[in-house]
């Protein structure tokens, strides 16, 4: 870990258990690593304050809800100085689920989720192509996601 954030092995064990099952009660975590429930609570509060833990989220199977298209967009910006404004505008498009500032061919790499190809076309044409600073995009449609996981900490 780059900088010393006062993270120890107990913190890493707590995080590892929660990454496996984010619904695991603190009392169960405490039993598994031989500390008190209060210790787990205090450690988690510390990890949140340090910015290590940003919150918790649900993992949704979007296809079960009728969103069958996951696409990645390689975005070329007119100038790199447009990044902040483009990222701000992209954050306002509900179908955009992640935005990365990248090296290589693209200025940005964006993940979007849509219901179908018609919805994808509308998002691309009516929303993304109207974002300030975007010169052009390349769309890559995902056929299947085989791996989506956290890295192992211990």
C-alpha cells in the first residue's frame, strides 16, 4: 500500500470478510477474527474516515431487470482540458455507470448499461454525443462478464 494509512492485518481481515459478503454482521466478523464486535465497528469507522471504505453497494444483475446491453465507450476528447467538464456532464447521464480518465488511444473510457440496442443508440446519439468536448466515440459491446471481483487483500 503506497502511503501508511495506519492499516493493520486486523483491518485487512475485516475488509476481506466484508468483500466476500458485505451483509455479514459485525458480530460474526468479530467471532471469525477473534475480536469484539465493538472493535470491528471502531475499525470500520476508522476505515471510512481514512477514505479506504467509501460505502457499501448492492451488486445488481441488470439483465434480470431488462437491461441487456453493457457497452464500453472509448471517448476521444477535442482537447484533454475538456475532461473535467465532460466527466461532469457524463455523470448526469443515468446510463453511465463508470468513467475513467485514461492513457493510450482514448481520453476517457466509459461503461454504460442500456435496455437494448435502440436504447443504446438513443444514449449515444441523444446524450453522449452532445457532451461538451467529445470529438468522437468508439463503442464496444460486452457479450458476457466472466469476472467482476475485488482484489485479495490478504
